[in-house]
């Protein structure tokens, strides 16, 4: 029996595809870190802008709504107001709270109890949430705008999968 001789192309294909796959994976992971950073930056910006705008909207007519809630009354139209200030099918939740940390307004998917975060401007991570708190400069109200950390992780994972799928196709073809 004579040994079968492989052509130069056949001998180089597997190591080159393997090397290509390794480089692809390294660059995909580096891209994932960058994508993670950019997604977090974009979502944080959305929390800041959304919080500031929502608090302005909530305070446009504060007298009948927020003053009644501060005194412990619960007007029947509060749910309509919550939904009007909410985000349609979004991953963002909000709560407007007073200085005593009582929830005055909230989105439908926000917890009924106020987020246990300090009433100072800035970001906090609490359990499954990334929360931005913003205080009204003229009144004693704050808004907590929260985004699910799971939503952020899912966005990064989907981006990385789209980076890796073409490589899986190349490896599959060469196998």
C-alpha cells in the first residue's frame, strides 16, 4: 500500500481555517467588550434623558395629582396618568417619589414600593435593575428610571451571536 499524498492545499486548509477561527473569536470577544460598553452608555443616556423628561411631564400639573398623593389620597385617575407617562412595551420603568420616598406616580411595570436607592442624582444598580435617580430642581420630587440588567445582557449576547454565526458557517463548510 502506498500512502496517499495530500496536496499542499489540503495540508494547509485545516490549519489556516483553525488559525482564522481563533483570530475571529479573539476579535469577536474584543468587539463584545466594546459593544457591551456602547450599549451600556446608550442605555444610560436613555435613562437620563427619559428621567428628566418624564419628571418634567409629571410636574406640569402637580397641584391636583401630586399634592393629593402626598396627603395620602389616591385619586382614581392616577392609573390613566401613569399609563399616559409610560413607555409603550419598553424595558424602562419609572417611579416619581417625594422626599419621604413615597411613590406618587409609577409606570405599570414598576414596583409599588419605591426602589431602595438614595434620593440623589446618579446611577445605582439594585438587584436586577440599573436605576437613574433625578431630583426636581424646584420641587421636592425625584424620579427613579430603571432598566433591566437582563435586557442589557440580552442585547450584548445577541450582538456577539451575530458576530460568531458567520464563523460557524465557515468552520462547518471546512469540516
